[in-house]
């Protein structure tokens, strides 16, 4: 059994893709500066994505750095929990990307952005303090 320390949640509102990998679409970014975890590694044990209802059914792909981790689609709220599954393990220098299959419109009233919340923990048996 792992020795886990929960370290709370982090939120990101999707913006016009800054990565160049999802041009013209919404992307939510959890980079090392915004996550601000003082450990060499952390785990994501729950994810909540809020997709504005007027956007309809929207798909997105989650990347851990350069690697695809999972993909989803939803309208409204979508959740993922690691209960009984392996959590998403992120090295402290990596960025977690949520690439949405939804174009950013010129007016925020036309197409409001998705909001992503990740709940984090540290496995104290593996991670070290930075």
C-alpha cells in the first residue's frame, strides 16, 4: 500500500492553443509553474472537466508531456477517478495538456471555454522533495 499525500486541486480554463499542436482550438495547460508542486513527481487521481452546455458534445485528448494518456468526450460535466486504476503519474518538469476538439470563436459569448480541475497526490514512497 502506497504512502499518499493529497495536495489539493489545480484549475485551468482552456485558452486558444499555445502549443501549436491544437491550432485554433481550446487547450487547457497544466505546466510546472501553474501546478507548483514541490516534489519530483505527482499523481493525478481525479479529473473534472466542465464543458459549457451550449458547446454540445465535445471531445478532448489528454497528453502527459508528448504522450497521449487518454481521450474523452462529453457535454456538461465529465469526471475521471483513479479508483482501482493507475493514476496519471507526472514528472515535475512535464506539462499536462487537454486538447479540446472545439474551435475558439472571436466572442466568448459564442463559445465559452471549458474548465478543467485536476486533483493531485504525491506517492511519498517514490517522489522526493525538490
